[in-house]
């Protein structure tokens, strides 16, 4: 999917009334050294007397004052506060738009400091100034009101202020017909703040509001049209009932606006299709408009001339130009989550955004091109193959066009529909994929980069074909693009290759030497930003091919450059995050092959955890003296320790014995940041498997903490705690008995909870099964309360050790409490049939239970019962278990 833009910032601080004033904003933060309150009292002259300083200086003084209000308002003496408030209201109608905007920002800053309650005449005064004959006064008051509505919407709609919106909203609606476009725009923008929250005062006037919006539909002022479009998009979400009667006209109107000359209006209108696609009525409402809508969206996916200038689209080779630091987005580490393997694929991700289109992140994050592509993507998911008759004729023309900008947009269209229209596209892919592979060597870098992304969207299909047909040529060309002379292409190729690795998994093993050769060469070639993406491609490769990477010649190629980077980076460098993530995957894949490198890596991780915890303690004790640490360092270190434990297994025992990691883990498990707890529980589970002798003495301390973290509000924390409990129970055996009451009720509650994510359900089921395996007498009495969701959760996961121990547990519990399974026996039969190849003694346990049940009910009842089975289940049970 494509990333949606973030909502507009709520804080007035980020708002610049006119371009030139944003210049000042970035250079002047709050003044340091003494608060504003220590300034002399008010001077005789007004704060913004028109005589004297020029506009920028007056505006800047207002902004410095605003920063002082933000930092020190509670320390202002009363006289100063009152003086500032009255000066604000006196200057709201200044002749300069810049000064009016500055005053508005100052007013909303004071208001957001909780001062709306202590400035009771502010709103009535501003509302009365709206009726002023003087344009400047009316516009200034409206500007201030708009900022207050944006920043303080919640309190305006509460009893704290005696619900001023009951007066303000009808007042704003009167100004929709004002002669000044600027004022009309303010009026709509003010009311728009209250749509999403379904504010009562607006809902009472909803019909009048919609009627007034329709009247402004053709307004000549772009800002007004933009606000009208924004209002209609939000109304789709909250008052669809009111829009439905007019839907045909609204769609026609939005089609026009999506082609508006003003790109801001077009972008706002384009949001309409994204929002409509999420509504159940979308399919019926839009179907007759598709012939018009699809070409409009496709047209919006072309780069504009300005885009190409901003993207340096004419610069083909830039690999030697160092990145500027602002090019590099902050990275956030995603903590380790333990998940089960499924029959159909590798590890399931709950939420994966890897195929976001990121082709033009140097322009604004959200623009018409991205919004059009996102809209086409969601509509493809709504209409599926029904969309193709409208798209294929356009695609034919675009993909083979001689103008690169048009050809590039066609390749983006092809990528955007990949998810929704995959089935219908399959007949065309044997022709299209070779064409796209050819486009990877196009002379325009922007064509090469978008082609990488589009091919990654079809990677699943490519991998499903014989490898020599498409996989090999695609891989060969993508590896060349990883070494492209253009940085944007390198980045797109690296990301696409990571997607291909996830899809192809062990299909890549024959080509490992060639792949590693390329990735290692890229180390010497890449600038800062792409290095971070290269780490990801290497980590994903390790995850995908696993132990096949553990060959001396591969280790010799891969490890030296990684360790060289590792040694270069300081402990406080955030580039450690992607490198540690990468090493975690590599350590897990290399297993014993990582041994020569493990000691310094292990030690540094322990130090990172220790340092972060020490800094956190200092910050807790003396927050004024010590900064809070960035806990991501600790989280990434814990995750790499998990990777080491998983990869090295028992070989990690010596390292654990010589360190204080268990004491540190005990602190991490109680950290208030969920991600820290999540990673510490994953490490606990991995150390339990690798060297339980060191974990066992701490179990009495750890178990109560695990019990309190079985809270599904924090899904991933709960998931990892659940998994760790299961691993501990296997090691503890009957000694687990005293801890069952700490965890069992929560686990049974979670497995019966509606809308629980699949990963958590599966881990919960496995842990309940394992607890029942080691302590059947304690768990079996509750069998009836969890057997049905238990069976449905585990029917889809692969045969493995965890599934094996869980099913042994359920069989043992059934033998202790057979009546607990009677009502849901069909679910048990289905779960048993999900096994492809159970071990012999487990198969015997299944046989015993199935035949025992059949004998107990008698042949006739069994026949009636088994007639309810779907045919494949019936056949499987007969073939494997003779029932």
C-alpha cells in the first residue's frame, strides 16, 4: 500500500503565515538565560506600534515573544500577561497581513496554554470583530479564530467553556457567502475542524453546512475550493447519510477538482477517492464513473515539471556525491516479535509496509502523484479484475511511449494495480515482465528506479515460475541496478531485491556467491543513506536462505565488511540500529559460523543495555540534570542478543555465564516502555532454549512479571511473554506447577477474545498446550473453556517442535478430562487432520483418542457425526487414522 500523509500538524508553532516569515522561524528558538518574566514591565508604546521597525522585525519580535510564552508563560507577572493579551486584541486588525498572522499565532499559543478559561472575553471579542466594517480587522480576527479552532478544538466542544461553538458555528456559516475569498476560506476552514469529531453544534446545522458548501463549489479562490474538497472528504467518513442523495453530483464535482489547475486543490480532491474506497458503498457508487475516473487518476501519476526539477531528474550519475544528513530519514527499530511458521509461507507479518511507494521522498511526502497512485491501488483492491477493461487500453499506450515521463507513469500504474488485479494480470505477465526487465536498463534513472519497485510488486508471481524463465534474468538485472551509478536507483533496487529475497527464499541458494559478491561490492560504493538500506537487504538475505549461508567462503566475503562497519561506529551512533538488525539476522543464519565473531558482539550488546539502563536511572532520579536515554539502543541490542542465542544455541552458554545479562533482563522486563519489555521477553525465550541452566535460578522472579504482561492491549509484549512462558514450561516440566495459577486464566481469556491477531492466538494456543503437557492435572479442568479456539488457531501452522509439544499437551489433557472435548470434538478432528507428518508416538495418541470416541458413541452415532465433516477431512481421517 501507499503511505497516507500525516494529518495536518495541530500545533500553531509549525504554521507560517507567509513564506518569508518561515525564514525567521527556523533560526529563532526560545530565548535562553532567564525567563521573559524578568523583563522590564510594559513600555509606554504598544508591542507592535506601526511606527519604527519594519514588518519582518515586528513579526520576529512577535515570534520571540511567542516562544517565551511557550516556555515561561506560567512565570509571567499578572500585569505582563494582561498587557500582552490586550495588545494582541488591539493589533488584530493591523494593516500588514504578516503582522495579523503573527498576532494570531501569539493568541492561539496563549490560548493553548490553558488560557481560554482565563481569558473569557477572547472568543466573544473575536466573534464580534468578525462583524467589523474594516476588512483587516475581520480577516485578522478570523485568522486567529481559525488557529484556535485547529489547536483547541476539543476544549471548544466541552462544558469547560460553556459550549461556545453553539454560537460560533452558526456565525461561521454566515460568512460562507462573504465577498472576500480570504474570509470565505477562513470560515470553511474553521467549521472543518469540527467534522471528524462529530461536534454536536455542527451536527445540528449539518444540512445548512452542506448546502453552503455546494454553493461554494465553483468558487474562484483555490483556497476555498481546497477547503470545500477537504470538508466533503471528511463528511464521507462521518455523515455519508447526508451526502448519499447528492452522491452523483459530488463524484462529478470531485472528478473536475481532481484535475484542478491548482495542485493543492487537486490533491485535496484526490483524497476523496481514497476515502470513498474505504466505504462499503464505494463499489456501487463509483462503478459508472470508472471510465472517467481511471484516466484522471492515471494522468495524475505523471511527474510534474516541478517534481522533475526537485528530484534532479536530469542528474543521471550522482553516486559520488555524499548525502546531506537531512536526506536520511530517522530510523525506528521494529522490536522482535516471535511468530509461528505457516504452511503457505514463511513468517506472517501482522502489518507490512515494505511495498510503499517511496519513489520521490525528497519532494513533499504526499503529493498528487502519490495520492493518485494510492487511490488506484485501493480501487484495484475494491474492483479487482473488473478494473482492467478501463486500465489495459491506457497501459498499452503508456508502457511503450517514447516520452520517458509518460512511460514512467505507466510503469507506476502497473505497480499500483499489482495487488488488487493480480489474477487478471497473470495472462499478460509473460510479456510484461521481460519488458520491465528491459526497462531496468533504461537511460533515465527515474524510469529505472520505478521499474525496480513495480517488479518487486510482481515478485510473488516471478518466483512461482520456473527459475530460469524470469527469476534468473530479473535477479541478474536487479543486482546490476544495486551497483547503478544513480543513488535513487541503488535505493530502489536494494529495496526491490529485499522483497525478491523474501519471496524466493531458498530458490536463491544456487546464486549466493554472485549475490554476496554484489552486496559486498556495494559496501565500498554506497553513500550514507543507501548503506542503511543495504544492511536491510543483507539481513533479509540471511533470513531467507538461513543456514545455507553458513559456508566458509560466504562467511569470508560477508563478515569482514560488516565487522569493519561495526568497529567504526560509536555506541551513540544511530547507524548502529540497522547494522545490529542486520547482524542479528546474519548470526541466526550462520549459527556456529558466527562463533569467531560472537564475543565482541555479545559484549558490546550487553554494554549498550547496561549504559542505557544506567542513563535511565540517572534521568529518573534527576531529570533536570540528566537527559533521558534513547532506548532504541537497548532494544536493538536485546534483539541482537536474541539472534545470537538463536544462532549459537548452547555455544552462548559461556558468554552468558561470564556476564550480568540476567540481572539486566530483570530490569528490562519491568521497563515502562512496551518495546523494551517486548524485546526482553523474546530474549528470555531464546536464552531459555539455549542455556536454561542460567535462567532457571531466576524463574521465581521472572514468572510473576510474565504473568502481569499477559495484557493483550500491548499485543507484541503479550505475544512474546506468552511464547516465553511456553518455552520455560518445556524446560521446567512438573516444577512449573506453582506458576500455573499466575498465567492460566489470562491465557484462556486471550484465546477467547474476539479480534485477537493470529500470531498471538497461535502462541497462546501453543503455550496452553505446553502447560497442559507438563502439568495436565492443573490445566485439564479448564479444557472445555479453550478447546474450540485452541483447535482453530493451530490448524494452519506448520508441523514443528512447538506444534508437536502443544498437541501432546492437548492429548494428555483429553485423557485426564475426556468430557472437556466432547462438545467440540469435530474441531479436534479438524486440528488433527492438519498434521502432514506427525511423529509415530503422537500419531498413536491421535489414534487412541479418535478410536476411543468412536467406540464410546457406537458406529451408528459416529457415522451420523462424521457425515457432518467436509469431504477432505473425512477422507484424511479415514486414510491416516482408520476412522
